[in-house]
């Protein structure tokens, strides 16, 4: 580039345009002249007071915008900058221009035609629209001569932002719930995709997320952006139109993908694991639950702190140290590792106490039954009705995080300990499996497992398979088990009969004690009639029939 052309570019950076128009004619002429001389596109980012903030030099057909993250990024506000750049050929705005307009939320984007002799020609402009039903959330304005540009630019931008704010307020949901788009990417069959997406939507709703759109892309997962770059741009535009603040991916994304997605958009990027961890964090009430959730979150976040960047360095190398010293990311990572080690010690201590309580129970020769099953299948409700307890129950995923044990008395002076456990789910994050190992240990000494299934769910078979796989992963699939088909009152009878026949299941309604008779008979048969006689109470009076109404002692935790 010649020296005089470079000086012209430098002078452009100190120019000021009129604030009441898109660009002043004299600034447009200077821009066109230097672009014609260097035969490259030249762009100006101009703020609302008319000052040129950035001068950009591209090639003959395109230019690349710098990072604009320092400027306003509120979702109901525009960026505060307008892009005016040259086109060496008589052409309007191209796809790159319109994509930059949408992704960067520019006030306006304009292409200035460069005519013969470097004279400015027509101006092609576009601005965003607050509401639009298609994938083009912008309006293309009629091309105008640079001397005929409207002088109501500030009023137009102000009106647009007011409409954006009204649209944003109209999109708000109750209790300030976050709006999000759910995205699934895989090459699975249609049924598997529908089931996975439906479950993620339910998880999102349980986490307090309002799902406004579901997008499915049948393709291999993109190693850089999860979805294709073009699809990601459309998702960002859709999020802007629908007032969504997050994108939730139906898979676990890598730290590199998180970084790449964050470079493309300021939307929150969540994956399946983060949603589940968020649910656990909301539900945790006891100290043990909170420790386990924090441990799982830190284990998930540690890989995200592995990247190093000298821009975030702190001079903590000490006197005589080399280089920039320990970076902030390294410090954060070290502190997170120290916290993980501390939480591991606390979890182990809690595990020892839990094992001691279990040893006391087993020393009394009292049989134990563990209720396991898919999340939200009705396990806690069944425990409450069996034992007269008041464990919290909600029609939400993962309402129970910590095991709860109660005594259940049978006739003949027999009793057992029945334990409610945390629900299972497909693709349970490894971080949760590791953090909740002391919780899952409650299942290990059980003499019988009650696998509770929601018989009214159309995904009941998949839930049963997921529970069996997780039990096998925990090395608990060898234990005696009874399949309990819950919600029999709202299930299809033919389906219920088929499930009972296939899995030797026992239909019940956890809300109706009158349906518990066959279940209690089966439990008593397995624990006392088919097992060794050491479970038999010494002074138990003999009766011929099992009472369906179980006599209960006052509710109390087992110690």
C-alpha cells in the first residue's frame, strides 16, 4: 500500500460524520476515493455521535470485522455502531453483510458503490427487525444516492430499540424463566431423536428453562461448532427473534466447542450435563446433597479451565521468575482442584458415617429394600404411602437427591428398612456418578430392589433398559428385583398387562394403598419365605394371611 493511501486511511479514522444521517456525503466521498486507489473494500464503524471508531481494510470482495464484544450487547438493544463499507462493483449487500448485521446487532449495515474515478454511488442499507416470521430478520432499504440519504437516522434507531424492548418484555415468562432453544444433532433414527429431545425438554423445564424452539439436525456432530456454521448463524438469529437467551445442546460439548461457540455469540451455551447439574443444584437441601452437587459441578468445569491465554496473565512468578508467571486461569484451575480434594474428603467422611449406619442396621438382622427407578417414576410417593412418611414429592425430575430410609412393619412382628434413592436417567453424567457414589452405596446392601416404572409413559421400555444398564454399571444387577408398574390407574390396560407379563411386574397406584396387596405379598415371599430363616422374628405370632394395610410406627429416620 502506498504511503499517501495509508495516510488517507489514517485521516479517515479521525473524521466525523453527521449524526442525523447514515453517512455524510463528504465522508462517503473520501471513503470511496481511498477504496478506489487501493482497490480494496474499506469499512467504517461509526458510533451514534458520528465518530469513526474503527477503520477496516479488506480485500477486493470482502472485509473482516474486529471483535466488538466491548460494545453494548444487551439483547433488547442494538450495538450502537453502524457499518458503512465500500463495494468496488455495483452490487448491493451480500450474505456476509446481512449475517454480520444479525450476529453483531449493528445499528445498520450499508454498502457504498464506488463509481468511476472513485466517486461515491448509491448506498444499499439494511437494519434489523424486532419481529419477523421467517429466517431473515432484517429489512432491505431502497438504494439511495449518497446526497439523498434520510436525516432521521437517530429517530429510526430509537424507534427500533423501543420496539425491541417491547418485544423482549412480551417474551418474558413467569418467575423470570430463561428462554432457550433446544438443539439435537445426531444420525440416530427418528424415534430415538424424538425421545431424546422430549426428555431434554422435560429436563429444561424442570431446571426453570422455557423452551421456545426445538431444532434437529441429522448429521455428524461438527467438531468445531457442534452444528454447521450456517445452522448456528440461523439459530442465533432465531434466538434474537424469539427473545431466547440460551442454546441447550442435547449432548455433552467439549471445552473447545464451548470456546468456539462463545466466540460466535453472547448467548448462554448449555449442554445436557449442565442442565442436569443445574437441576441438582436447585434441589439440593441437605449438606451432603450440596457437597455432592458442588463436587460434580467442579469436576465438570475443570476441563473448561484448561485453556491458557497470556492476555489473562498475572505477574505472580515472584522475583527472579521467568515469563508472565502463573496465569489467572492456572490459578483458578489450581484452586478448583484444591476445592475438589477438600470436597472429596468431606464426601468420604459422610460415606463412612452412612456405612456405619448401614452396619448398625444389618447388625440387627433387619432386611433392607431399595426403591430404584427412572427419575419422576413415583418412587418417593410409593415410599410415603407404604410407610406413612412425608418425604417431599413433586412432579419434577430429580425431586429426591439424598436417600431416605424408613421402617415398614409387616404382620407377624416382621419389619424391614425401605430406602428411597436418587432417580436414574439415560446418559447420566460421569461427574454425577462419581460425586454421588456414597449415595449409590445405599443400594449395595439391599436384599431386594424395587424397580419402579411409570407404566403410563410411552418410553417405559427405554426407562427400564436405562435402569438395568445403570444397575449393571454399579455392579448391582445380580440382586433380586421386583418390577413395580406405577400409575396403573392412568395406564392403558392392554399395555399394562403386556408389561406385567414381560417383566413379571406388579401393577400399583402409588396414591392408592388398596393396590399394594400383591406387592406386599411378593416382598414378604422373597424376603422371608425364599430366604434363610434368620430374618424371622423370634416371637412372631403366626397368621395365615398378609395384611394389606401395613401397621406403622411413628415416622422416623433410621439411624
